[in-house]
C-alpha cells in the first residue's frame, strides 16, 4: 500500500520525494511506503487549513454535525476494510480491530457530531451592577493533532472529531508506525463532503513532520497522545509559543484486587486489562496488587488462564494476542523481561518470543507474568507497554493506596472490591485521572479523559474536548 498525504482535498506524494518503509508486524516484512514529510509538506497543509478556516468556522453547527455523522456512517460501512488494514499495520487481532478500534472511531465522529449541537456557553448576570456577561466560544483556527500507534484510528479520530466539530481546521499526523487507517480516513472524509483544506493529514516522522507541526507559529493548539518523553519535548517547544496544549501520555496503572471482590468477574477482566492489544493500551493495568488472603489462589488461577491465551496470526479467529507493533518495540519489552531476575522478580509464565507458523519473522511474544517483591523495581516503575504484568501481595488498604500512588504516572487505576466505603475512599485518594471500580475500559464518551502527574496535562472527552478546541471570550454589557 502506498500512502499519500491528504492536503487541501488532494492526495499528494511528499514534496521531497522521500518515503519511509511501512512494516507488517505479523510477518516482519515491509508491505508499503509512507511519505517522509518535511517542513514543506506541513507548510502546504497549514496554508490550506488557514484558507479553509473562514468558511468552516462560519458553517452552522447543524452543517458540521451532518458531515461528521456522514463520516461516522462511512467508517461503519467500511468496518471490514478498516479492521483488516488496522490489523495488518499494527499486528493486533482483526477481531479486536473489528470489535473495538473501528467501532470506536465511528463513535468518536458520531458522538461529536451530536455534542456540538448541544454545546453551549455561559452567561453571568452581574446583579447590582446592571450588567450581563456572556461567553463566546470561538474555534481556535488551525490546530495540530498528533497520535500514537497503539490504537491508531481510535485515537486519531478522538482528537480530530472534536476539533472539526468546534469549527477548527486540522493538521493531523498519525504515527509513522501505523499510518494506514489515517490514510483511509482521508478518503472517507473526502467522500463525506468535508470541504477541502479543513482536514489535512501529513505523514512522517515525529522528529521532523511532528516537530514542524508543534513549532509552526500558525498552529494554535496541539492535541497530543503518546509517550511522556515526547510530551515533554512538545511542551518545551510549544509552551513559549503560548499554544494550547493537551497531552495524553504514558501510564503504569495499578490493578488493586481485594479479597472481597467478585472473583468470577475480576479474573476474566484482569486477563483483558493485562493483555488486550498485547498489553499495548495506555490504560492496561500492568501492576497487579492482590490482598494477601486471595494471593495464592489468584496466582494459580491467573497463571492457568494466561497459559491458555493463544498467541497467533492476527487474522486467525482463535488468536487472543497478535504481534507487537515493531521489532524495536519487541526488543524493548524483552529487555524488561531480561531484567526481571536482577530486579528481584520471578518469571511465573511467558517471557519468550513465539514462532507463529508461516509468520516466523513476526514480532510475537508470550503473555508474561512476573512476581515482584517491591514496587520500587524497574518493572513496576517504568512503562513497559507490552504483554508483561507484575503481581505482588499487600496486607492493608493503606498499603494498597501507597503502592498505587508510588509512581510518576497517574493515568488510570482499577479497584476490585465489594466494600462501598472502601471503593469511595480509594477512588478519592488514588492519584489517577480515571478510576474503574469492578470494571475496566468501560467508557462513556461524555466523561473527562486524561491523566495526572507524568501521565499528562488537560482532559479530552465530552465537553472538555470542545472547550479545549475553543477560545472562551467574555463579553460584558452594561445596561
Ligand atoms: P511516541 O511519543 O513515540 O509518538 C507519538 C506520536 O508523536 C507519533 O505520531 C510520533 O511520530 C510523534 N512524535 C514523536 N516525536 C515527536 C516530536 N518531537 N514532536 C512531535 N511529534 C512527535 O509514542 P508511541 O510510541 O507512538 O505511543 C506509545 C505511548 O503512547 C505510550 O507511552 C502510551 O502510554 C502512550 N499513550 C497514551 C495514551 C493516553 O491516552 N494517555 C493513549 C495511548 C497511548
């Protein structure tokens, strides 16, 4: 597949004529090429977006809503094609792309097509001063959206949909590791009647195309999802330019299991929260803490279940875990497993590369459980972002809370308990942007989404996203 930039409604090769290889992780082979875009390509996109802005920002909410809903319809109609493309590009099981990634991408457009028709601003009557204040919410102008490889279309659309709904024009860059569905989305947007220049998709590397977007003086805001180190680099460039910034970064999420939990619900959910998408979801619960009375039973049952998970070709319907996204990432994850013993950990299951029949060069890894004795170890402090979890017992609620918060990250946390008071106490005290109690990954798109500490700045989702992508202006009228 040859991927092209989508600029001003046209599909273009990179101006420099330079291309990057695109790999299929399931077989470890190059299967296409993508533009290695430069400053010139970004400049072309920004120029198109600036020209499109006056028209798009003055369209009615209903008009924008209709186009966004059409995009959602077309994503749904292309479910099979998009799911296969996502799987080929990323290594995730087709079944997962079909049940999670692509439906959610459609929901993102559907949700914001409706949300914009309900978005309102405030007014404040200044009693005694004979004045009324009201807030105008104006689109920002041209905004940049930069997304990662783990949930490619899901996260790409999570940014683009609210940005467009609010009346902005967008320069978007998907991850160079997984560009395919962003390219297919460009085609869908053209088909849906999105006016030219309103969305521009520029492909290429973070250090070049991404950095140019972040530094471009005409781009008013950056919505970024990716690693914490990249987020810091982006903030360093964008902050002195006074851009609005939304940073959704890494996580090292605790999964705290109390002995009074609903065990039969907890066990299969913990299997998912550990290994869904090969553990490459920022919300995966990679530090599992279990109350001591349940520890041995959980350990035995969890190991048994994990051993039953099938690592296989993403197209195979029996596959639970597909391939990791790239050779470099596989090596990074293996590097952590290699450190386990030195860090005081004990490998309970997994840890080895898997040879999948007829896909021997694919990047497959066994789901891995490591028993640790301290939360201070590297395995519990650094984001591995692969099919690797640690388990460790705790004795008291206070200890569980301290373990959960002993992290530079604060994205999400999962609690398993049937004690209402305890769940309320912990939900309030845990330093995380999202706390799930007796569930995981249950999402209502109206809720604020984002992290505390090194997991990010700002919130996406619902009205938070529409607020981010608009500039509030107070008007005060004296009468
Ligand atoms: P990454 O930071 O390497 O790259 C993310 C995107 O940023 C890519 O498009 C990349 O090309 C671009 N980029 C890289 N350097 C850049 C720069 N200097 N300027 C501008 N853009 C640049 O992240 P990744 O490896 O693609 O994704 C994995 C990370 O994403 C993990 O840390 C994971 O936790 C995080 N993540 C967070 C969330 C969340 O919602 N908080 C969701 C998914 C993934």
